[in-house]
C-alpha cells in the first residue's frame, strides 16, 4: 500500500525561527508526503503565510490568517484581514482564541486584558462567519469563557459543516465534549508524547474528530523534544495516538488527514 499523506494542520513556518530555511523545510515535508497549514499570529505573520503558500501554488500547503490572543497590542486591521481571508490559499481564520495564562497580575489590568482578548476574538469569529471559513482556536486557561463565546456565536450544531478546531488540546473530557458538541475537531501536539496525562481524553475523542498539529517551531515531540520542531515530526504524534487508540499508524494518518481535508475543504 502506498503511504498516505500526513497533514500538519498547525505549523508556524512564517515565524522568524524559519527565516533562513523555510523553503528547505517545506520541500523536505512535501517530499515526505506531509501537507502543511500555516496559521498567522499577527498581521506580519498572516501576510507572510499567504505569501509562502502563494509561492507554492499547486502544492498541498495552505495558510490561515488571524491575530493571536497574546497579540492584542496590535490594532486589529479589519480591512487587511478581510482581504487576506478571502484568498484561495487561506483555508481558515487562526490562530485566534483566549489565553489567560499570560495575563497581568494586577486585577484591573487583568480585567482589561480579558475584555481586549474577547473583543479581538469576537471580531475574528465574525470575519470567519463572513468569509464562511472555519476557525483555528488557541485556548489556555480560558475554556469556560471560550465555550460560552462559541455557544453564543454558533448555537447548536446540527451535524452540518464543522466549525473549526481546538488546537494543542490540553484540557479534559468535559471540555472536549463541549467542543465536540459544538461541531469542533480537536488537535494534539507533541505534548502527548512527553506525558500520559492526555491519554484518557485522547482515547475518548472519536477518531473522526482528531487532527495532527506540530505547533512548530514549538513543542517538538519526543525524540526531538527541546529542539526546533519540523512538520514531519507529526509522525511521532500519530504514533502516540495509534498506541493509545490501539490502531495502526497508517490508520491514524489516513483518518486525521481525512478529517483535515473535510474541515478545511482541501483536496490534493
Ligand atoms: Zn500555534
């Protein structure tokens, strides 16, 4: 049997860590049948992601555009994001979300930061709705607030098109179930290769709702932990999922790729 393509649904090749060699990395990934989605964190990285993917027209590499919750210091440029979001190379709005891990200590500053994050997220959920594209969500220590916003935004999910993905999932089954009920997929990073803490939740999430997510350059899986990450390393995440779910590595690659193709409406 021919080896199936893996899809790294979350890889920041548009960041400075790859300035010198992102082309070499993309070529290497493609040669080893690894497709790539490059999410944006701010305007510069969003633009760069679209530039990179445009240069690879015809290859299985796409971008997402968005402003990360830790980037609220940058003013949200509705017009530019809206133009970028309509590009054929852009398959989602992301990464966007809520991050309460990095909030200031002072109570009042904290409150303002939360308001700013929610406002930024809301603007981008609205943009996703407008351009009819899914969202790539980042969430750290803010699941209750995020779920509340998603319920308000999307309402009940009736098994129509899925709405997005919770990337780098590190919460429990209660949160996972809420996201699944709302029509979201869930992706796991290399974190699952260096702790067994998420084995149970991984076991419980239906196979057809899982995707692979390197979050490169961060979170390199074992045996590359601590080094700069590479899209091809999603292989080690797939191996861990196979072990936990008791299925073959090939089955994980095929199913997670199928899920990514469906969510992002990509074909190659
Ligand atoms: Zn990321």
